[in-house]
C-alpha cells in the first residue's frame, strides 16, 4: 500500500506529465523567439514601410520667404513654395502634398487632410525650431544663450548600502531593479494564467470523462486534490522558469551584440527568497482556489461558474498599483493580506525596503491560508462529486468551504 | 471479505434512491444486484465503495478480522457505472497510473498488462490513446483496471453494458475464473439471462427497494404469483371439465389437447394429477416456471404501478 505522500506525488507527477508535451514546449519557445524578434525589429520594420511625407512650406503675407534653416525631420521632405501658391498647394493636399505648412514669423500652421502620428514629429521639431529662433532674436551672449537653452531639472540620486557604506546607485542598476519587478509581474501572469487553464481541464474534463469514481476508490479526495494542486503548480513554475530563462538569454544576446557585455539583473538574495516563498505558496493558493471552484462545476459548457474562477487572478492586476506606489499604506496592506500578498510582496521587495516583520507576517498568513484553502478545495471536490449531475448551490459551497 | 447491508436508506435532494435495503454477500460468492435503470443499484454500490454514505441503516464489511463501514481502499476492484479513464493518455499510461496508485511495482504492472492485453487482444494497441479505441475495447480496459491488482473482492457496476454478445461472453468467462479463484464478486446488471448463468445468489431491486433475493429457485418461489402446470391429454378435453377438478382456479387452452392449469397454492401437484387422470389419459404433466426475466417483470410491473398510484394520491 502506498502512503499518503507517495499517492500525492504519484498524482502530482501524472498531472505534470499529462500537460507536459515536448512538441508543444518547443513550439511555444519558437513562438516566443518569433514574437521577441518581431518586437525588437518592429521599429525598423515600420520605418522601412513608412512613406516619405511631402510638406509644402510657404510664407504668409507677413514674411517674404521661408527661412532657409528649417529643421530636419525623419521621412519629411520640405517643398518650399512662394505664398502665392497656397491655394494650389491646398488643392493638392492628399495628392501631391501630405501637408501644407504656413509660416508667419513665430506662428506656424500645418494644414492636413487627417490627424496622423507622423504629424507629431513635425510638431515637436517645429516647436524647438521656433523656440530657438525666439531666443536668437533677443541678442543674448553665448553664455546667456547656453543658460537659457539648457533645460531646467534636478538630479535624483538613489542611495543604497553596500558593505555598510552608503553609495549612489548607478543608473543601469536602477533600470535593472525596475526590470526585476516588471519581470516578476510578467512571470506571475504566466504562472497564474497557466494554472487557470490547466486546473479547469484537470478537474472539469476529468469529471466529464468520468474518471472520478474509479480513482476515488484508490485515494481520498484530499490526496487527489493535493496531487493535482502540486502537479499543476509545478507546471506553472515550469512555464515561468522557461519564460524567465528565455527572456534572460535573449536580453543577454542583445546586450552582447550591442557591445554592452553580459546582461546581469541586479537580483538580491531577498528577491530570490521572496520569489520562492511568496510565488511558490501563492501559486499553490491560487491553484487550490481554482480547484475548489472547478470542482463545483458539473459541465463547463453550461455553467456560469467559470467566470468566478477569474477572481483569484485579480491580485496580479493589483500589483500594477504597487509598482508605482510601493510605500503607500494600501500597498503595505495588499502585501500582507494573504489573498494578495503572493503577488504584491515580491513587487514591494523589488521596489522598496520592506520591514522584516511585515515579510514574516505576510509569509505566515499566506502559508496558513494555503493550508485552509487546500482543505476547503478537497471538501468542495468531495461535495461536487457526490451530487451526481447537479451543481451545488452557493449556500452549500459556502458551508462546505468554511468547514475544516 | 464479507458484506452485510442492513436497512440502508439513501436519499438525494428529491429522490429516495435506496429504501431500507438489506442483504449479504458471503466470501467467494457471486451476488448479482438486478433491476432496471433507477432501481437504486448504483447508489447502493457507491455507498459500498465509500463514495457516499447511508442516511440510515448500516453497512459492515469484514476483512482480515476487522470491520469497516465500507470496502477498505485498495482491497477491492471497482468498475463504476460511469466509465472513464484519461482519453488523451495511452492505454498503457492509463493502466500503469492505476496500477501505481494501487501500490503495484513496475514488474507487477508489466506482468499484469502482458497477461490482460494478450487475453483481450489489445497488445497491438497498447500505445494508442484511449479515445482511439472503440467503446467495447475501452470497456475492456476498464475491466483490466478493476482486476489487475488481483483483489479479493470485485464490484462491477453494469459490466455488460455496451458490450456485444462476443465480448459479453468474454466477460462471463472472466467472472467464472474469478469465481474459481475464490474472489467475491458483487455485480449489478439488468441482463438477467446472463446473470442467471453465473450468480450464486441474486438481489432484485426496484424503485430503491429489494423486491426478492436468494438463489434462482428461491427467487422464483418468492416471485411466482401463480402455480401453473402444463398438461398434454391424449384426447381433447374442455376447460369446463378441468375447472370442475378441486383446487383448479383457471384453465388456459393452448391446443384442444394441451392446457395450462392454474391451481391454488395449497393443492399439491400429485393430488391434481390423480384428479386429472380421472378425466382422461395424460401424456405430459409438468410445472411451468417462467424465467427470471418474466418473473421480475411481473413483480416489478405490479410494484411500479402501485408506486405510481400512491404518488398520484
């Protein structure tokens, strides 16, 4: 006879291998490579296909002729015309010309057929050009000219402690830290959404394929649930790891090719520990909730319950707000509250200094909630399979879920 | 392993699926639970295997000098009414997984797979996904999953459903072998002709209740609602002549010389024969016992009508 752990691991292994298919793995990596390559080269592709815009430029009554030093704008060709050609140029809009620009001293008007993105480039280039002309017209000394032209701003230095000493963090490192939190969020999305799809299949399809009764005489609902949750969680971690490693390799290749050397993310030990504890238990929590919900669905094609399964995905969405304001009271609450901490604590740790007691409290609450939810999931599963063709009511679900 | 079911009742939301059912399954017996769809057989089986529990009454299972409230996990094989294994896994993967969960070693699993796949002519298809197999072949895989760990007790819920006559015979052969090996078998079915050939005892159910139980002879006695004897006279006789014999309730004319005589239960056939010989010479005199199927239909038909009438009331 197998003991409890053996049975749980047998189920976990089966569930993992059931969804792990080499061909699909290679195909998804291929798709990722293709997607990344398209994303990287998107600007060049668009530039290649972008047309050259012909802009007729002419003075109005207030000016004799168009100034000679018009700014250079990518993919824009200036066609200088006398003011008398205005009417003919306007009639040729959309045909011979993409725009007609009227210059009246410092006032510039661009006539076009439709609003388009490329007009922003002309707008910004001409604004700089006009500002420069205004500054030049007041006869400043070179020093005054340089002082006025230099944009105002303040220097922001990020301080961090290295070996007991406070040092100013360099810009690449800070950009890297932002990448860490962004990366965690992206991986969380991948992990949680993988769990959503797989758990639906693992439980509702199984109920429909009538596998349930045969297997439930071999083990308890709790053993089966635990095995499924672990198996699907391992699959989520596999998806996250595959994507994470792939992105790191790709960034390194780009970094090396562009002459910036090996790409290294500034990840700390605490980041890794937080990721293991919170994302690991967080995925178990999410998959337990998904399993519980899925167990109450008799037929996914005729049930409204699959929508409820989206609820466990909300905390990942909330993490966006934590990224921008990691020190706020709301972010602190979200990072301790057990149903949201798995997604928000890793982001806070990557973005700011988190007091150790908050970290410990959040971890303890999360682990306790995981224990409770996996028990509830097994109870719900037991309820779902003994109703034979009927879905339990919300009242029954609530009463079963809260009973330990 | 023995099972004692005592006054078990199980109700779902709007239906009482099992009503005060009582019977026993002794070690080494083949006991058949018989009844039409909705008779309560599967509900009873689910309580036996521990998937659900009785509302009232009790189930006791004795095994290795211990008593359990349902069959102890791992000590029995179960073929559920709702068949199903993983359609997107191969036949071998499915059976290996079941074997592993039963605690079988790899060598034991391989040995059993070799034997059963050969026996069911499925060796060539071992690496095909289950969904590629016919319904009958999938049924065989289910049966292998039930028997591969050589359990001392087997519960088979509708083992013949979905099988053609050839495969029904194969299953009957397997059940005979189990019986010879001393395995206790409880099977539910509604193919009475098949079960009659095999079962030591039968439990007939209808609308959740046990209608009759025992050996085939016992059941025939319990369900026989009239005592019918067929008589072949040497020369033609009239029903009126027969009805004048003491103890005769009715006489159905089959041919001018052959009649079915329905007599009162307290009239012995020997008394009847002696009286009939006074009417004329007799060539054949034999008790007419309908088969189990007909008896069951008679009994259940009446009960169904009675139930429906009481519902209306």
